[in-house]
C-alpha cells in the first residue's frame, strides 16, 4: 500500500499527523487556529466576492450565511483578506462589514500581495491570492462562487486570470460552480490541462457554466461524492519525492453545478452576457476591472436574478467544500 498520509505544510516535520503549525506571518481567529491545531476540517473563503463581486448589503449577508453553511456541516470557515497590511485567516463581524462597505478596499491578486502588506493597506483577495494564503496556512479546501479564467479575446488582450496560474502552484482544492461564459470556457479548460490541474465535476459529465448547469463542454474528469474528491486529493498530494517534498504540486479544481432550482439556462443568460460584454467594450473597461464590471452589469440587466443565482451557488459550494474538508480530514480513505 502507498503511504497516503498528508505531508502537511512542513514537509517531513508532520508526516504522521494532520495538524498544522501556526504561520507567524498570518493573523488567525482563535476558531481557525484551534481547528488547524487539532486537525479539524477548515474551509477557506475569498473576499473579492464580498468587496467587488456583489452589491451591499447582499454581499455581507451572503458572507455571513456562507460561513454558517460551513459551520452547519461541522467545518470551520476561514474568510481570508488583508486588513491594514496584515494577512487575516478568519474574520470577525466588524471586519466582514468593513470589507463589504469600505471603498478603499482594493481587489488584490497575487502580484499585489507584497505591496498591500508593505503599505499597510486593505485588500480583498481573489481566488488566486486566497489560494496562496490558504496554502501558507495549511488549509486544503476553499469554496468560492466562480473562478477566473481565459477571457474572451485573450489571443490579443493576454487577459488570463492569475487564478489559473495559482491552481498550478498552491496545494488547495477550489470548489466553484465552474466558469462563467463571460470567459472563454474552452480555452480555460485547455489552459488548465497545460498547467496540469485536475478538473473534476461533481455529479455530472459536463463542466458547468456558473449560472447554468451546462456549458456545452465535457468535464475532463467527474466524481460522484465528496469522498471521491478526498481520495483524489490524497492521491495527488500524497505522491511525494523520497525526501518528502510534493511530487505533484498545485491544486485541484472541483466544479459543482448550481442547484437546479436556482439556475438560469444558457439560452436565457447568454444574450445578457453578450449585452454586458458589449457595454464594457463601449466603456473601454480592461484588466482587473472587467470581472467586477461584468458581474455588476449582469445583475442590472437581469434585475437581480443573477445575484440570487450567485448567492445560491456560493452556498452550495460551501456545503460541498465542508464535506470534502471533512472527508479529507478523516482517516482510512
Ligand atoms: N467570479 C465570480 N465572482 C467573483 C469573482 C469571480 O463569479 O467575485 C472574482 C474572484 O475573486 C476571482 C476574480 O478570483 O473575480 C477573478 O478576477 P480576474 O478575472 O481579474 O482574475
Ligand atoms: Mn485579468
């Protein structure tokens, strides 16, 4: 039998335990610190979705409810952000409110992290940055709404989300409802293959498209249960070099289709997405502003329906992430 025990973040030092040492560069809430110390399941959550992905007050309400979903499943939520230059792993109620309301909170990708820390600024972390910080904290499972990807027109704009790069680097399983068709889904899947990132869809052979359960693209791989996901994670991260360092570094993307009752069909959402893309073109919006603009514009065009769908899928992802974290923390898989 292969030894599939988790090598942990201190490779070699914690070979026979799932507990994780505290990283002095990070500020943990007591709840998260205790959970990591005792090997209880923890689910990381991002903060760009709060500051730049949803309007107030739905953003802070959703952030609280998503944390509750994680707790209801017996795991501990760790919402990640940078506040006053300190990297936070777990936030209190006032900190969540600040992220939801303060206009000075920047959307920060991995490239922005050192500047935000050095200048003592506030930063809402994208999927990429949240993955990296989760990895530094030894958190293996992370729930979000949708991940970034290869933007339409990337052949000339080169706009490819750093979320994809980070999936090839950090040992974290990201649970998302797939990739929105504001992006180029086919190219996103191609690029993830190039980067060596396993893409699993839960309960379906088709890769989902965020608001819609179907995208028209087959999922590279599919799984039936959170336990199967945990087995894949152990197989990937348990494969070590003889001295204990990772043999297959990087993350796993778990796509979790939006619940049937909450979905907006492709036929219905696609014209709205086209409209939002053409409005963005007319305004000349590019770079890091594109994803927040498109999300906000689609909420306007659909008169809030896309926001309800977004909230439903994030909660669904939090529930699955908690179950994956639970299965991964358990022994004897
Ligand atoms: N997709 C959503 N909501 C979001 C985002 C993506 O449905 O809020 C955010 C995530 O934080 C993601 C980021 O990491 O947008 C991607 O931004 P960009 O495309 O600039 O890499
Ligand atoms: Mn981009």
